[in-house]
C-alpha cells in the first residue's frame, strides 16, 4: 500500500483559498462560461454541485468545477509544475486485471473502500442527483440525473442504458501502465483503479473517445473544465508519484494559462 500524500494536496488547496481571499476573488464563480459551447448554463455549472479540484484533494466530492479566477489558475499551474515527465513506455503486458477486478470494494488505502458498495455505485451516488436505488438496496443506483463535466450536459440515466454513463479513469490505466505502473505492487495498482480521485462518471461517448489518451491527445469537449481536468490529472500523478509525458504536461499548463 502506498503512503497517502493528500495532506500535501490539501495544503495546496488551503493556500489557493487564502490567495483568493486576499485578492478579493470568490472561489467557484461560474458566471463567465460563455465561451464553453458545451451545454446549457445550468448544466455548465454542474447544477451547483461541482467542486473545484483544488478544494477536493480526496476526490470524495462531485464533478469538476471550472477554475475561472486568475489566483486559482496560478495555483493550478503550481501543482502541475510538480509533475515529473518521461517518455511513454510500451503497452506490453497490460491487462485490466492487473489493476484488480472492476469496481472492487476491497482496494484498501482509498476513500470509500470497504463500505459495502462497489466503486462504480459509490461514484454514481457521489455525482448523481435524483437517485433511485434497486428495491431493497441503498447502494445499487438504477436511475439518476448526471451533470456531466466532460460535455457540460445533463444526462437522464437509467440502468437499462448502462453504457450511456461510464466511469472514466482520469489517468487511464493503460497510460499509467506505460508510465511505470507495470512495476508497481498489485495493491498500488488496485488503489489507482478504485480511487475516487481518479474516477468520474461521464457521458459514455466522451469516455470512449478519450480511450487511453493523455491530455495532449484528448481534452474534455466542455472547454470550461479543461483547466480543472488538467489539475485532476496532475493530482493523481502527484498522489501516485507517477510521471506524465512532456507534451501532456505542456498541454496541462496551457489549459490553466492566465
């Protein structure tokens, strides 16, 4: 099991909030999203539920609130600068099962583990609204509304159309494998695969389009959240002491430019 580094990420979040107060900025201001083009304004704001990744270093709060203020974008770049770079290695030997079976509740060392509900449903409960559960269960979600951060759209989801919403690994598992996870102990790989910091329920088509791409090859269509997405990618990389490629880091920094 890897040592948790989230106190350091929390300290960065606190520093960002302090800067915003000193400069008279209010965190989470979502009024200026006109350039987005990714959906209706209510959806773009995540129905008021999306949380800034700078304020959510555990990944236990929903969504990715856009980072619109200059101070928080400066803090975002500071975090991204921490990420090391290296070339992407071969995919040889990669298999999803190397990261444990899908959506296990027993990946110790991450929030929400061993709570009696599998990881997929934990994430649906975290990010969904108007939740309906299977009869007799307070775990299995069968219907919900999702404010999708990747497209900026609201999705009315039902379990019979399961693939319409998919759980994205922000840092794809194949990407992680190529960036060093092939040499990690199995418990660390299981953590990455089930860590809510690295997981977002999103539109299935957007997730399929992303595949195992890094930020240099794919960014969310919803432009307003691209800096927040870059921050979340960086948070996972820092947490797991994992490098990214130099082109990916350059694009991440570009998304949070002034």
